[in-house]
């Protein structure tokens, strides 16, 4: 049967899409057809993307030492799926249940594979009290929250007194999703008995006590790369104080106020969340007052909000991530001083976060420019390079020649613009552009964290 022109064009569009998506999910072996992981996979395939839906339990990563090719494997898949420069990994589900799950994410981060979200973001969001502290640091409006360190009556009383709030109160497990592990406590006696019961079932259960704010509804917003792509109102379930869609709430579309939009984006930024769900309770005066941020979900579901907004949220999320500029790789922490190889010569490099100059800088003496050629000496060795351009400085007011040079750092070679001047103590200065390309995060209190110290050069 002959294919229509439309079918042929569609196939060509699909085959030209280089986007490769790995969904790394904590899920049962039997795939949930209604789950977000399945919907993401289907949406990606419909848009011509190569996809790999990988169950994190039993998954492993391999790197071929000869070719450098990195592959991720489902438990019984020996061939695996190549993780190349076109690949991004979406982490779904409660992956904090086992350290080995989180370590697999760390392994991806160490191989500089874009991961959404980072391990730190996942751990912060999964721990309700840690998230509370992180949001507190940036001045977010939240229900007052305290930890209950043990089931001893005195410890429970101290937490109750520290909350300094009347009953009812909300008792939560530190980890939990979809409204599970959230209880409304009406009396002090009920508080003591409930804490004791939970610890009898699980002696290591982590609990917190939270101020109860009575509301008719709360709001779930979905944030992708500093952009709110949708918000839904979740009315409280009848005869319940929770509003999760998984508990029976019927979501509705809602328009956010300016105050609410600002608070939601600030909360997502505080946890370095790239695709997160931010839940809040609205203030009485939504236009003038800050909302109460309840929690941030690192793996927000899409069924409820897709229904409320009448849009395909998984498809919308994927379309946002077609823009590679928003892909994030976990930065490597390094010292303010490291060693670097410049055209084969090892020397000390200073990672200067304050240096916003367009070039790196190399210590050079006897610099001479003749026509399109620059000659100079570094450590007694003569060098010769084509003149690339000049860079003009304001303080001191001077013009320096710039050449293109290959520098090697952590076994990777970069071609960079290098200006030549007399630097004396520190022979090489790396600018922000190099640090961004090498994906480095500078620890100003440390030196030579990643490389061997080759001299006693100091700042």
C-alpha cells in the first residue's frame, strides 16, 4: 500500500529528531499504563525520539574503556542504551528508598550526563524537614514545622511546645507522597498515642509536626526550567483534610496571582529544581500576601494537571526540554588552584570566578607581535602562534595579544582564547567561560582537590 505524503513527511521529521530520552524510574516490573513514565515514553516516541524506559532496581551503567561509550542497562538487557551528547535522563518515582538508586544517579552525574533532577534536589525534596529548612533560608512563607526526634513522651511534648500552636496539628512522615503519611492530630493524647503507634510499627520512622492551616483547597503548580507551565486547584477531599488527586480530589484549573507566581518560582529555584511540582496554600488575600509553601515534589505526576488544564503535560514538558540550553549537568567541585596542561607544559591554574574577561591568561615574557604572528617565552621556552585578536583592558589600560591554545584539564582538551601578559606567581588564569565549559564549581577554601600539587605557588 502506498503511503500518503503526510505519512512520509511525518516519518522524516521523526527520523531527524536526535533527542534521546532515558526514563529511570522506581516502579514495579509491570509497567503502569497510566503512569507518567509510560506517558512520557509514548509522547517522546510520538515525537520521533529514541527512548529507554529503565527500571532503576537492577539497572546498571557501563563505560567502554577503549571507545569511551557509556551505556545504561535495564536489569536483563545486556545490550543497553547509549548515553551520548543527545541524551537526557528523567528520574521518576521514589528513588530515595535505597542508596544504590541514588548512587546510580550520582554515577550519571559523574559521567556528565544531563539528569533531571539532580541527586541533591531529589534528596532535599524527599525530606520534608530538609526542604523546610532550605525554603526557610530563602525566606519563604511556610507552615511552622518542628521535628519529633523520638517517641519518648518528653520529646513529643517538647516538639509540641516548640511548635507553639493550638490543636489540630498535622503529623507527617519525613518521606511520603500522594498524601500518604499525613495525619491530622486533634488532641495532645492523640499525638502521643499516634507517635508511639507509628514507632512501634517502624522504630526508625522520622516524624515532624506542622502547623495546621485550614483551607478549602491547595494549589499544585508544575515548574519546568524557571517557567510555570500550569497550575491546578485541588479541593479538599470530603471528610478528609488532604487534597491530593490520588486521594480523590477533583482538580480544577486556576490562574495564579503575581505573588503566587513569584513564590512558586523562588521555591523551585531554592531546591535547584528543573522539573518540579510546587504545592502551596493560598493566602486570604491572594493579591497582596505570600502563599504558604507546603512542599516541593521532585517527581510530580501529570494525570491530574493534564485533566485540569486539558493539555498533554508530558508532551509539553518534553517540548521544553528540546531546548538543550536548559539541560543541566552536575558541576564538578574543584579547588581555587589546580594543575593544568598548556600545550604540553604542566602548570598551576587559578580558577578565578571574579574574572569576567573574555579570555584566559598565560604568564609570558618577551612578547613580540610581528604582523600576524606572536612570539613569547614561558618558563624559558620559546613559543610561536598566529595572532588571533587583541583584548583591551581598562585597568590597567593596555592591549594584549590573544592566541588560541589547547589546554588539558582532567583528561579533556579544550581550545581556548589566551591573552599573554606577565603574571609571575600564578602562570595561568582560567576565566568564567572555561569554568562553564568544564562544568566546574569552585570551592574557595580548597586547593588542588582534583589534581596533584606540582609546586608551592600560593595566592
